[in-house]
C-alpha cells in the first residue's frame, strides 16, 4: 500500500468510526435496537452509494462493497459462512470484469 493509499484508508476508518457512533446515538435517542438500526442505515448508504455511481463504475463499486462484506465473514472464521461468502479481492484479482477466468 502506498503512502497515499494508507492516508485515504486511515481517513475512511476514522470517518466510519465517527459515523457509526453518530448513527448509534440516533438509535439510542429513538429507543431502537442499535445493531439492527446500524445495519439498516448501512444498507441504505450502500444502496445510495451504488445509485450515485456512473454506469461504467457500477460493477466495480458493487464488487468493492461485496468484498468488504466478505471480509467480515473471513474475520469471524465461521465455516458455515465460508461457502456463501463473496470472493475476497485477492482471490478474484485474476478474474476480469466479465467474470470469466483468464
């Protein structure tokens, strides 16, 4: 990872942490279950992010979100989840956008 990529990654991590805390405060104030509220807001944000993508970048953005979700399954290391998880970015690096192996 380059220095610029690391800087961007650090900013993203800080933004996500602060945003999650803000969303959880909303859930608390509304008396809602925190984790399900956070998941619902995250789903709407992901959907909005995809809707805002130019058509030529939509597939890549969708894969990026799927790979991020796949990382959660890997970190939990649940064998039952492994069969259904999306392919991690390093695993699909050799697969072009068409989805066919090289």
